[in-house]
C-alpha cells in the first residue's frame, strides 16, 4: 500500500537555489519522516515531525506538516551539489513499527 | 563502530536457486525490517520483526522467508518462488524511537 506520494518526481535546480518537495498521504498519522538516499545506498533519516507539530527546522532543512490537507513539504535552502539525492517521505499507520514510503523525489543540484 | 551491515553488496542468482541476504545490527534495536526497492521506486515492506523469534509479513512477502533467532540478525531468503527477484534490498532497524536506521543494501540480480 502506498501512503506517501512525493511531488515532483524529479527536480533540477542550480546550486544556491532552494528546493521544495511535497508529500501527500491518505490516512491519519502519528508522525511523518523524511529520508534521503544517495544513488545505490541506504536511506538516511533527515527529520521527523509529529502530527501535533506544524513546522520543524534542522540546519538548512525546513519541514511543514498540514494534517488537514494530509500533506507535508521539505524545503532545502541554499542547495549544494552534495544535496543531489532522492528524498522520500514516510508515514506510520498508527503503529510505530511500520513505515510506508512514498516513491520519492529525485533532486539534481547543478554546480 | 555501531550500525547495520548487509552482505553481500552484490549477489547473483540463477533461476530456481534460493539465496540468503544477511543483515546484522549492533544497535541493540528490537525491531528489524526488510524492504525491496525497484529502480526509480520507493520502498516496499517485505517482512518485519518486532522481537526475537517473532516476525510478520509485510506488503510483498510472497516468495520470501525470514528468521529472527538472534536480536542482532535478521536474514532474508529469496526463494525460487519469487518470480522477479532482481531488485535492491534494504534492511533497517528501529530502537525506542520511530526513526529507522538503514544498512547499505544488497543488489540482487537474477542471471
């Protein structure tokens, strides 16, 4: 079952620009997480936002959550070539043991 | 050096052959997971285990089997019943929080 769906599927920007990617989900959640995956590697956790939070920051990352619209956004400010990766949102199903991942946004930051 | 290790990094299987993918963690995490990732796609849950000697099917368990005899280890066997096993396989674990920690992955190719 697919819970989170990212938009856009692919994004190409110039170094220094901001990158915004969105995630929509279908059912009620306890939290939503964003992960990053470099090509051919495992996923790395970026940030977790709980259902009672609306915005969270971590370094150059800003995540928002709108539970009324069942959507979240990830903003990467002042992007760098090293930010080139795929970004996935993941939601729980009311259980902390299972996550459902979206299909991801492939971000290319051009130097 | 704590973390999750997966081996081998690359694995080739002949038609009709069973193969076992290794996943080991020294994070003292109770829960462990196996995901399958196809090119350009998100992660799909194969099996998960919340505790030693217990595991549950995920969304695409057919053709796969697992065991959880030790807390540190969660091997995945891809059986001959899995008709399209070529994919990237990721193992993850979770401790007290909701964040999943991923291994580097195993790329399985059927010859």
